[in-house]
């Protein structure tokens, strides 16, 4: 879930730069995970202003937890497959 963070500009409108930055950083984070790397969340938080850190942290944690759960399930399935196909070896 992406949350939008915006900063008012001097003309009374809203800038979406922090939101775009968060979207881009979340995409980079996902790409690193897909390359079998575990990205460092604090290094991503250092790339945004204080007004966007909380939103970015929430989004990155959500992605990380989802991927860790997926990895655990994959590991469990892999072990189940080994037990089932080679019961005397384990």
C-alpha cells in the first residue's frame, strides 16, 4: 500500500515529489530483492527528507515482510519435497 506524501509549494498547490520519490525507492527496493539481495532499509531512509521517512519506512517494511514470508514458504515447500522424495536420506 502506497501512501502519498505531499508538500505545499508557495503558490498554494501541492508538490508530489516526495510521493514520486517513495514510489521510485520502493521500486528500487523490490528490484534488489528480485536479484536475491536483501536491501538495507536505513540506507533507503537516508535518501528522503524527514517528511517522507515514515511513509517510506511503512512501505519498505510491508515489502520486506511479504518477501520474507514468501521465502519461508518456499523453504518449507522445498523441505517437504525432499522428505517426500527421499524419506530414507533425511
